[in-house]
C-alpha cells in the first residue's frame, strides 16, 4: 500500500515537472480566507517567461488591482533572465492580467465590498502558457488562524492513531 502511494506521488511530481514549475503562495492561504478563485493569463515578455520557467518568480508580496477596466498584478517579482540583455525589463513592473470583461466587472463589483482583496494563489504553466490563479479573499483574524492550525493538528493526530492500528 505504501509503495503504491509513493509511486503515485512520484508520478504526480514527474507530471508537474514536465509542465514546468508551479509557484505557490502558501502564505496567502494562511493569511486569507479564499472565497472564489479563477485562472488568468498574464501579458509577459519572452525573457520573463524564460525566467519563470527557471523557477525564479515570487508572488508572495503581490496583489491584483482593477484599474481602468483592466486587471493588473502589482509587485510580482520576476528576476531578469540571465541570458537576456537589453530585452530584460523591470522585475517589479505591473503586469496585465488577461481576463474577460464579464469576469473583470464581477470582480470589480465584489471588490466594492469592504475587506475583500484580490491575491495571487499560484503561478503555473498550462501547455507552455503562463497562468496565474487569483483568489477573491478576505483577511483572517488571529483567532481564525489559530483555529485552522488546531484543526490541522487534530487531523494529523487522528491520522497517526489510525496508522498505528
């Protein structure tokens, strides 16, 4: 049973590696309660795509904004590509998110509610195209974070007990 599980994990890891790196914003799930998530494309230059493929992007401090009927990801760090020269751009520049008008309008109306924000959850490749999973989120209070940690620990304890039997 354990060997089958290890094999499945190895197969999943190999499949992820073949698609390219996936950059997760683990802190976002701890700091925010995700109400809704959706997939968006990003307008990037060629050297930025190559840099992301090398695994050198950070979405930890970034957030999304809607300005002028367009969605933008702000403060996402994509380091300059090593082999690029004049074609490298500013690593922290705002990048346009590719969404439909209806999606942007729905997000803009939702953002009018107090306490909601758009945060990036995951940056990944789909068929060679960079995609960003963004989430409509509400900030968690300290006691919410503590309750989540307690739930995780109790589930872990239950799993340990079941494994012993």
